[in-house]
């Protein structure tokens, strides 16, 4: 256990322990970001009947042939026998020479097989006619099926609307409503206890005294958990005292996941691993070959039917974020039955040459920009893992493999987007400013 595990191997071991959450039926509107466990099927044909796609006249296309008896002076004249707006249904079959004024979305009358756009028609009355009839003059012929969507053309009854494994997005709610699916079967949201540890910590609404700092990891983790579809259970701050720590950890072990921050390194007050082991948490990882985040501690607390995965995240905010994205988010995804729980890296081109003297795989804060030429990545200035301001200057993590000293401008590198989706814009300009002039720094970039 003493040697540091590579990131992939560590993640593999952690994911092996994940038990997916039991299922529940939920309202669609409250299930955004959740993973469908069962496919959703169409409860009827879509569209449910052959419908008009235009405002115009429903006709029999054969009445508008060049040799049709309804041809008059280069146009065609049909008798208008009714009007159909969306929501109305016509039972009478259309006879030869007849047309029905029809609006978009209305079902075609029986016998009609095409719609002429209203723009190509004019209604006429022959004054000399003893019984004035409403006629429509049609200036262009149509093909059978023109401006018409046949019944079942989009989906036939019983067809799959969304597959199992689909991550629900707002636009899917419309599709689900159309097929009458008001609820979906998804995994229950994991409950995630969050406990910050450290004698120096005070809550964010306190003014820190000498030697104190505000607890920034707690609120960050709470937001990350919520955004990842978990239910945060905030346990506040534990002082670095064995009795207080064990008391709060005990509470945390009632959740599916327990996230602790701080207290997992080699300091004399780093009591978290000892307290966890004391409460029966079995260690799984004690350190990972990664920067930042090396001291990451992971264990499992097994009970009869359930278990709690416990993460001792390193205290520095950047380390906490990196470990969350590389390990905790994948666990939350796996618990929610996400088909791709592992971090999804994008290939991006480095916008400058880069040097790096790390002996561990490094996740460097960076700004990812979408361009016509693909993704471009700019590593941002970073003063090491305690640099909290960098959280606002980065929208991605640039992965730099261990043992490689330099990367060329334009080289493709793997980049992990951070949540929030802010690509380009203000951040891109800020990232650019960072590098003029480029400053050597205390982080992993040593030019
Ligand atoms: P530790 O892992 O406890 O040695 O903490 C490493 C560094 O992270 C120290 O500088 C701590 O003050 C800082 N730190 C620990 N916990 C937090 C927290 N919840 N919020 C902000 N900084 C923290
Ligand atoms: Mg500490």
C-alpha cells in the first residue's frame, strides 16, 4: 500500500467498489441530468395521424395534373368544402374537384394526399354562377405527399424514444411529454456527507482570527455534489481532535459517500486516516501518483447490506477539486448508472510550448477555448495547489504525463473540461493576459 498508484489503476480500484443506487420513479421535470434506466417507448404513432405541415388547401394531387378536368387557364379551380384548424377532424372523404382549407397541424381529411401552400392559391367567386360556390384557384400543382407528414413517420407506436443509459437533458422533456411519459425510472440520488477538517478553519460567514482561514472546500464540495446530481449532507467543520472527528465521521458514515477534506497528509495533526480506521473504514488507497492530490485517501465502510465509500481529500482547494473530478464524480456517475463514469478527456492543441518538471502525472489548471480549428488549450499561471484564485481562472484541467519535460506548441494534449461549460469569452482573454510576460512560478510549470 505504500507505493503510489497510477491514476487509472486507483480509479479502477475505486469504481470496483461502487454499488449502484436503487431505482425510483421520478417526475421528468425533476430528473434532468439523471440517467434513464429503462428505455422510453412511444405510446402511439408520431404524428398520430397524417397531418398538414403548412397553412393551405388539402387536395387530391391527381386533381392538379395537367390533364385534369379542373384545369382553367393555366391554373386549377377546386371547390372549397370546409375549413380545418389544428385540433379539428374531418370525417367526410374529399371528392374529386374538392379542397379543404387546412391549417398547420390539422389532420388531413380522408381522400386528400397533399397540401398546397396558401401562397400559391387565391379564393374566387364566379359572379355569374346562379348558386355562388366558394372556389379556390391553385397556381401550382403538388406531388402526392407534399407538405404532409404521414402518420408514424417520426416514430411508430412501441418504438424507442430514448434508450436506457441516456442522460436526460431539458430538451428531452418535450419529447417525453409528447409520448405521455411524465415519470422516468432512474437511480436514486446518492447522499454525500461533507466534512471539512482543520483547527484553522472557520465558516465562510465568520471573520477569521489570527492563523485562521475560511472553510472554502466545504461550500465548493457542496456545490460540486449538487451539480453532479448528489444530495449534499453538510456536516460543517471538525477540529483536528480525535474525539470530535470520530463523532462527525460516524454521522457521515450514514450516507452513501463521505467526503472529508484536510488531515490526510503527514502532519502531526493529520488524524483523518487514523480516525477512519478506528471506526472500521477499510483503507483502499493511501496516496495516488498525481499532482495536485497525492495524499488522496480512499476507504470503504461495509455494513450488512450497505456500504459507504469514504474519500479523504487533500486540504488544498485545488487538490480537492482535482480529486473530486478524477475520483468522486466518476463514483457519483457509476452510482447513478451512468454508461461512461470515467472522466472524459478532450484532445486540445496547446497554444504555446510548455515545460513541466513533475515526477507525477499533473493536472494543470487551463483555459479551453472552442475555435474553428478545434479545441485550443492555454495553461494558466498557477502558484501551486494552495492557489485558490486559479479556480476562477480555469475551465479545464490539462493532463501532463509524468516523466516528460516539454510539450510543443500545437501538440494535441488531453484536457478534462471542468463543470460549468464556460468556454471562450472573458476567461479566454484573462488566460491570455496571464502569459504576458510569462512569469516563472512555484507550481509545476518551471520554464
Ligand atoms: P491539510 O491537508 O489539512 O494539511 O491541509 C492542507 C492545506 O489546505 C492547509 O493549508 C489547510 O489550511 C488548507 N485547507 C484544509 N482544509 C481546508 C478547507 N476546508 N478550506 C480551505 N483550505 C483548507
Ligand atoms: Mg489540516
